[in-house]
């Protein structure tokens, strides 16, 4: 399949799936700012099987954010295939399999980035999911598990052989988590190793970074993760840079506060006031980083329980 057939555009700018961050309200804001493609937060295949009520909100989408992929994780091939089939008719454009999550409780269950240590099992998972669904199946993984197991190019080939339509590569090992510099050489190596589309991920914090990654690696699309935290404007900057247009001015403090409040409104709308406002505490910290008095503001926001109180605090 071509990049456009999977993602709906020739060079997609994708909001990376991040647990606890890329929920529906935040995805809507990023879409409005120019992100081409969304992906849900990762969803456990076992949780789907057992009907865990917490999985339903993770799968909620709106028409305006499409195309959107659903990301699932697990380590049992047949169960992964069965659950992928169960949710493929929920309006998603593709099924993404998480093989990159570094969190200990995921890795200790032999899921996420632990699968990079067992490429045979990883291949069987992709094969079962690909057989079970009519949607494209993509895989997100890392450079390798640790410095002694750098295997992304070979791993990508196994993913392709077992039916993956595209792969996304984060240029860090599991052991690195998000420290150090992302290795773009490994993204280029993966691109040279497979014939399916390769999405580059790692250290995209401004528009120029996306251009550099595209030109250096030859990747087929860009995935933005931490660079979007408190910064949905990064997508308009990336889009402008990739098309050779002038980079838009960074938002003023007033624009940041306005976006923060819109984010809070959406969060309350979809999650209820109590949970919605509590969810905004971490986002407020990211939105206001670098602002004068931001530390004091964050402490005060952590005591807020209602949208009106948050608005009153931010509009002072």
C-alpha cells in the first residue's frame, strides 16, 4: 500500500500516540493546527477481551479528527487478532501495534518494546492481526531494546514479511526512554531495509526539525510526540516548513492561555468537570513552561476543581 492509501496524504504529519496525553480533546486541537493523522492512546488487547470499561473512552473519536488509527498492544497473537477484528469497524483508518512502549509494567508483561527481543513472536502478532482485519496494519517500535540489541532494520523486515503496511520508528532504545538524542541514522537504515512506508519519530520540536528528518532519512512521514505537549502549534509550524512556507510566529501568552482554556473546555465536555479539570493540571504545566510566574501558577492550578475557577485563575 502507498503512504496515501494508509494515511490519506502523501507525506503525513502524525500526532504520536502518548498514553495519558493524546486523548480526544488534545487530538482535536492538534488536528485544527495542522496534524494530518491521529492515533488513539494505546489500548490493551486483554482489556478489550475482558470488557474493561476504561477502554471505551480511549476508542472514542470524532469525525473531524479522521483519519485516525487505533493503537493496540499485547503479546498473544491470536488474542491480538481477535480484538483487532472486534474494533476494526469503529471508524478507524488503520490498526497500529505498539512494540515500542518502554514502561516497566508493559515490558515486564513481554509487551511493548519487549517484543523487540522476540522478533519471531512480534512477527506472529503482525501476521495474526493482518489476517484478522481488512484495515492496514502498522507497527511502531524503537531503535532496539538496548545498546546490545540494535535491530530496528531487521525487525522492520520481519514486520513487512508478516503483513505490516507501514512502520514508525523512534530513534531511541527502550533503555534510553526519552533521554539523549534520537538516532536518525537508524530511521534511514530502516527506510533502506524495507519497501513499505517508514514514519520517522524522535526529536521533532520545531518545523525545521521535520525538514531535517525528512531530508536526512528519506522517511515517508513525520510523527510528533513530546514536541506537541502543551504545543499544538507545532503542527502548523511543521506543515509550513515542509511546504517551504514562512514559519508562523510563536503564539503570544494570551493565545497560549486561550488555547489552554479551550483545551479545558473540551476536556470537561468529554470527561466531566471533575476529571476534565484534573487532567488539565499536567497540560497547564506544559502550556505555561517558560512563562513568568509559571511555577506559582502551576501550584495554584493543582488546587483548582472547576472550569470557572481555572478560568478565573488564568485570566488574572
